C-alpha cells in the first residue's frame, strides 16, 4: 500500500482536509484510528488512496497539543495585546508559561501600534517583543520572518486585531502566499473552528476563534518558577536553592524588583502561583 505524508489543515465532522505537498485532499479516517484517539488540526499523518477516496492510515507522534480548540504541532505562538481592549498582561504571562512548557516559542506583539504604544520593557528578557500595525505595516515583515517555515498560532483577547494582522501577513513580500491563503484573505474571518492556512514553503498559519483559553496553566505550583527565566536567573543568589521567590528570607528576586525583575511580572507570578496552589488544595479537599 502506497502512503503519502500530509498535515491536517481542517476538520469537520468525520472529514479531514490534508495538505500533501501543497495539494489538499479530503480524507476519511480508519474506524480503528478514530476509536484509538482524536485527529487534530495540525496533525502530521500518513494517507492512502482507495478507489476515489483518501484515507488517513496513521497519525504521527505529536510534539505538542494546545486545547480549546485542539491544535497540534505548533512552533510559534503570537500573543497579541492592543490599546483596546485593556491589555490583559496576566493572560499574556499565562500563555507564555504554557508555550514554554509545551516547547513553543512565544512572541509578544503590541498590535495597533499606530494608535498607541505601551512600554513593555519588562518582557525584554522574557521573549521577543514586537510593535505591529496592519495600518502602517510596522513589524509585519518581522512577524513574517519569525513564522516562515513554521506553524504559528495566535493568542489573545477578542478585538486585538488578529484578522487585520493576518491580512497584513498575507500581503507581506517575505511570505510566498498560496492561492488558498489569497481566497481566505478575500473571504470570511468569523472563525468558528481551528483551520490552518498553508502559506507555502512549509509555513502554516493557524486561524482560530482565539486561544484565550490557553490561560489554563496546569502544573505543580513549585514548577512555575522554572518558566519565569527573567526571575529564575537570580535564584543562585537566593539563600535557599529551593526558593520559590515568595515569603522566603533573603530572596534575590525580591531584592532585584524594579532593577532586573519587572514589578508587574513578579506580581503576576504570585497570582498564578496562588491559582495553582488553590487548585491543588481544592483537588484534595
């Protein structure tokens, strides 16, 4: 049996659209495959042809999975903030933690920079920070460079300008935009399910109804500090190797607040830690 490798770019009911070298095939899945587990948008698969139909034979191992909506094998997450609605930096920090835990590169984007620019220097040592505007083109080519040859998704609140940035990316000369992307650009952007836009040369853009639910960080609270590198780099100066940077004496992180550690970042770290700790306590109550 001859098989081909491809990526699931869309899933509706029992049908799966699989991109095989730039050609999208409508596929069904073997009953055993469906009973063994779900098939997600972003999955790498092996498909075969049976008469006039294509069948998914196997789902290859995933490197990560994001939930609500489910999307697999993400490389880069573009976390959008904007002047309006009021920026939710707690959400941004939770998404960054999720990305780092899943092996996804987070990129923080202040969108609609033509309207207003927020000072976000506390993220300089956390992840790449960009200022973007679909109206002026600021930062768009840099975003295109970051996602080239990768699979990228968006995270953020509603109305932060995701659709406008997608359209700007599709016009960027840095990306080789395929016919499918051009059609989507002219079409709808009221997204009700996850879908991947193939942009050519191995670049995929996940168009979803939003990843705000990525804020559901799930890990032991003691592990949280491992994903705050901007704070954790000072741990060797703390009195205790196991310092959680909370109430311990001689904590170097607290000594560096406002001078190497962002005060806002630290306060949000404590909030996330408390959420995780409360969740664990409620689990066993």
